[in-house]
C-alpha cells in the first residue's frame, strides 16, 4: 500500500473492509448487494492465510473481508471514451482518480456503518498491473517470487498510456 496518489506516482485508490466474524460466500454476496457501487471496482475477498484453511488451493469457506481498488488500466482496456479523453486531456487521469477516490471514501464510510463491520478504510495501493502472459516474463519463468518487492519503474500515467496503446492495437 502506498501513500496518497498526489505524492506517489503509481498509487491507486482502494478500500479494505474487515468483519468481526468471517462470512460465507452467501453472506459476502449479500454484503455486496448492500454496497451499491462495489461492482464498479475490481475487488477480491480477503481470506485467512493460515495454511490449514488454504491447503491444496481449496476455496475457503469463510472470508475475513473485502479489498477493492480502482485500476485505471482496466478502464483503459474496456472504455473507448476513457481512452479518447485520456489522450486528449493531460489532466483527465488526475480528475478520474479524484472522482474514484471520492466514490471509494463514500463506499468505505457506508461499509463502516454496516452491522458486523470491524474496520473499513480508504487506502492507496501500489499495484503492478500485468496483461496475460506478462507475469511469467516478469518472474523469469518462475511462479515462486513471494516476498519480492515490486519496483515501480514507471508512473501510473505511463502505465495507463501503455494500456491505452495496447487496447487500441487490439481493435
């Protein structure tokens, strides 16, 4: 997790929500339904990382919370309007990040007021976004690079520009 995107060139706004008691998949879906706007962002369920609950790659039965973030590279890949505005206006990405951060602050506040929520907070994440097939090249063909710190060599703007180029090449 990084600092505010105004001081870090590669951070993306997000939210983490943790529950007092773990929830089942059904309960997680009910939680999602009560948080209008959640599906607009990429999100994942937070699991308990104790080995016994994850042995063999089995799907956990309960979840500790949900983590979501705005990933502008995903929007660049799917929205022609985003790509057009990004190329035409150098300030567009900054405005979009501010808008998404405001949405996520609101979402965090609403989640924090829900029964059973222990913690809900807006955070900023340093995330390296990779397209299909890029991870193996990044990891040198190995999948076991746990614990390595990802070095952000380009700014978020550069990453989004690359995503825009990639999306337009695929059209």
